[in-house]
């Protein structure tokens, strides 16, 4: 909702700036998203009077004007606008003036003629092109004839105004109009409220002599009223009215249409003006449309209707889609003399359905959808009719022809002082509570401790005692509520062990240089089960399709996170970002054949994807490309962080969609919990990816694994002994198997074993490879002897030979 600060001051005395008002409204519970000045840095623009306008001697499209700007002698201004003419009052930017964009006006010569200023269009003064009245869209703006020459043109054009943009939540539809905002501001500032006064002089004729109203769809249209205004003269609206529409983002059209839009903004009540003579009959019938029925709406588009749409008809054919948009055949035009004014209450869901089906969203439909004050419908019609009489010369036929109940009963709610202070944590006295309800214009009775409140129809969001507590709290001031500590009988709140472990995983991966991604849980059936490590169970996994998918690409619940991360990598790759490292922690879903009738099993997985360069040191000329061991190193660090490193093994495996020689499954205590490896080159090509490595882990199993308490040991005071061994083994033997046996055979003296070399060169026997390990021995209590180390070392070599046929490389 766009709220004009100057307009708002007509209803409430406001003695603070627009920015301060915006802050107070925000503190009361309605966010003011922005306070925008309509003056885009303009200075030096005054009202000028064009005394003379002649053709430029050297240019067909220019005019030379003599303009009185209230400073003695007239000034000469060269103007290229096609609508400039003698006798006009116009906005003039004097020499030295500044226009939007810091455009400074200087003396100039145009085709040999001096020009001392500029006659301005609204666009040049910062008004959006789409809001400029049609008659001035290609030329200068002509001001009212009573504008005072030499005075500030910005005040005439309302460009000294501020616009507050309210970010309303759906429950505060009462503030989708100026009167609703005025109620709010008056309560916040504790000021009196001035509502519009409506007075009407009726003709001797009655509206019922011209029209009848019949509502066939009572549930969709509980109330419909019609008034008749004769002898109107279609013309531009008064400047003040145009200015207010422009400030609210609505383009002025003509006096009759502008008045309906003005009352829409003022009262929040959508109105529609039909040309009575083009309406086609003397009866208004509101019914559901027939399937296949058509209407040409005001935007000149032919729209096909169905039986779920509510329409206004002349008894035979639709002339408007109720609450959405009128029809082109009965719109008000320049020759209109009699107006049929509609004021109705339409059911919000019915309007929303039609608006969505037809692709039409208007100021009217937005208000019907959120809910309007039914008790204000008649008042709004009276206000519009009085304005048409005043500014369009209309004569209002007596009465309003209506069908349905005009008014509805107001709601009731009850609250006590104890309840208010209990929920707010305050000590508000009864006198303050009564004052707040009075400021809100709520009628109430005090019976003992209870406040029995009559809720106005404009506030349908208030239904229970908690709503009244909120009203008291926000007017009292959220910033005045004292800060207190939460008192609990149990232990203080904190993260559960699972939450703490999950957060530790996230922090580790972020620290390792990966970015967290958040992707859709829905994917295609093909992607939903790809890249899985669940082994034989995968054959029994069923795809889980949603009933009403948003698209084919988002139709199935995923059982792996990898495809979505590959989409992230591809998205970056297509934008020339080739060095990517991302991870995601999220849910996956499984339904097995025997469980297909029950809810799927939900698990939390951790997945990552890496591609491109991992490390770059331009100064040293070093580059480290992402490979299998980069991804493996990240995971090993994670397992170390979780205290599980010694229980994890990596075993080579061939998996669907993965490179057969660069893929492994990850096991925790011999239970498979994940995979790691390179995407298969063929799959990479299908996805349009560079060489990409991925990993995926069952995070629930990792976090729930029992971890031995961390035991810290003092730094050794005695020296260690390091010995290296190079072993010749079968080419297919994993190094991890050798390392396991080394630790088993090394006994208590062996503290570290690390692989540092692999050789498969021409001097190696066919089917063999050489693996070199560095072994570190020490005892924290004493210095080891060579004999002790040799004994342990020989035991390791003997065990390797017995288990794997390993031989020392010569």
C-alpha cells in the first residue's frame, strides 16, 4: 500500500516528519518498507504563464515562448513540446534550476534563439511515464488557470510529498486504504480522526426508475448496490485528485473513472462506473458465468469464462467480471452522460479464482481477495456519487437500488488485564488499557476485570483475546516492554547432541572452503535414484511421486542429493565459474516395495561436489587441481573432527554413474555409509560438466555412531625412531589393507604409519606394484633401543608376507 503523507494529514494532525512517522508505524507492527520523497532532487521550478508562443524561425518543431515567471520582465524560452500554447500556466525550470538526475538548467541558444529556462513535462520532473495522464504523455504539463505565477510548482504538482510504502501482512487488509491507515496513525499518535463528510442533493427522480438489481449467486455476492448519476460531463480530474492517484501509482484517466479509483484508495471499496446508455438494459443480474461464455474486458482482450466465475450481466450477456475488471462495451467514454455506479461486496475466494484463471490482477481484486469492510460499501458509494456531482456536474438520482443485506453485525472479543500483562510481561494499568482501546476507536465495556470489546467490521483480524492483547501491546509500544529472563523449571535450553554434531559438520566443511547449497527436494524420476550407494536395497527402492507436481522436473522426491548439486555445478559452469566446491545437508526419501502404502522413510544425507582448481598460488605459479584425493582428504578431516577416523575405510567399488577406477564406498565399522569418486566421463558429458568429484554420506549414521571419549596425551619427552619400508605386492591390493596389518603387527611401540610412495614402472614385475610406508616408533616413558624397534619392525614384515605375500623391494 502506497500512502501519501500529504493526503494522510487531511485525516490526522501529524506534527512529525514522514521518516519519523514511518518509524512509529513500523514499531507498532506494520512495516514501512521505504519512505520515498517525490522530489527527486528538484530545485528552482516555478509556475510560469506563457504570454506569447510563436514558431521558431529556424526549426519546424520548436516554438519561441515569452513566459512570465513572476520576476519582472518575461523570459524567452525555446520549447519543443507540440502542445505548448499562449495563455497556459506551465511548470518552468529557471536558469540555475536542478532537475532529476542532477540535470542543471543553463542559458542556451537553440538554432540561434536564446533560451532562459525550460518548460517541463511531468516525466522531466520525475513522474513515471506510465503514470502521466494520456493527454500530457507526449508534451508539457498544463497547470490549472488559477495557479499563482512565480509560486513553487512542486506544491501544485504534489512533488513536495512523501510516499510511505507499507508492507502489509494478509491479516491487515484494513490498512489497504487511506481511512484505515488514518485510524492506525491516529491511534499511534493519539490524535483526533477527521473522516470525510458526505452530503448529497438528490434529484426528484429515483434510481429505481432507471435500474433493477437481482443477485442469483447469493453466496458469491451477499450485497450489490447500484446508483445512477445523470448529466455528467467527462473531463480531466482536478489537479489535486490526479496528484493523489499518481502518488498511489495509478494513472489518471478522466473525472468519473478517477473518482472511483480515488474512493477505492480512500475507503478500500472497489467501485465500477458503467455507461448507463451502453449497459444494454435496465436490469443488473449477478450470476455465475456459463462455460465458454466470453467477455471483452477493459484491456480489449477477449476472455473465455467458465462456471466458476462470477459475472455482472445486463440480464443477458456479461458486462463485467465481478471484482476483477469491467467490460469494454459498457465503459465510460468521452460522450458518457449517465453513469451507473456499482458498489458491491463479493466473496474473496471467488474473486481470487477468477483473477488467477483470467490472468488479471487489479487494485480491486487485490482488496476483495484480502477482505473489505462490508459496512463501508454504502458509504463509499455515497462518497463517489457526491464527488461526481461536484467534479463532473452530475445529478444523483435518489436512493440506491440494492439486493442483499447492506450491514453485518460486528464481532465480539473479551480479554482481562491479567491476561494482557501475563502475555506481554508488563504491568499496564486498567486506565492505560481503556485509553488504548479508545485510541483504536473500539467500543468496549468493563465488567470487573474483563474488557468486552465490540470489534469494528473494518478489523476482521480480531477474533480472540490474544488479538486484543496484540493490539494493546503494539499501541503501548513493543519497545516499552521490559526485558526479562526466561524462567524455566528444567535445565536451560541448548542444542541437542545431534544438532551440535550437525552444526560441527557444517562449520568444518565451510572452513574447508566449500559453500553450502540449498536445492529442491523434488526432481525427476530418473535423477531421484541415481548415484546411490545403498547396494542391493536399491533394486527395491520405489520412486515417490507427488500428486500435483509444479512441473515434470519437480515431480519426484529424491533419494540422493548428488543430482541437485551437479545442477549447481553446471549452473556455475555455464556462467564461466569453473572452480566450484559445494555441499548440502538435507533430507532424502526412501519407499520400498513392501512399504509403498505408508509414508516414506526420511534420512539426512551430506553430499558434496567439487570441480576445477582446488588451490591456486599465482605468485609461486602453483595450481592444485581437484582430484579424488582432495575430496578424500576433506572427508578424512571430517571423520577426524567427529572422532571416527580410525573406524572408517574406503573400498574400491563400481557404482552407477561413477568412474569405475576412481570410486569407492565408505564404510564405518564395515557398514556402508556413503560413496566418493569421480562422475563417469560419459555422465559428465551428458551433464555438460568438466571433471567433477562427488561424495555422499548417511549423516544420521555418522552422527549417531558411538564415539569414544577423547583422551589427551602429553607430548613425548623421548625421541622417536622412523623407518621406511618399500613393499612389492599384487597390483590390485589396496594400500589400506596393508596399513591395517602394519598397525596390528606393530604393537604398542608403533605410533604412526603413512603411505608416501607408489611405483608401477618398467622395472616392476608384471602385475606388481611398490608401496612405500614411513613408520614411526616411540615410547612416551623411555628411549627405545634399536633392538626393540628391529623386533617390532621384523614382526610387521613377517605378518605382511604371511597375509599378502609382500616382499621388501630390492
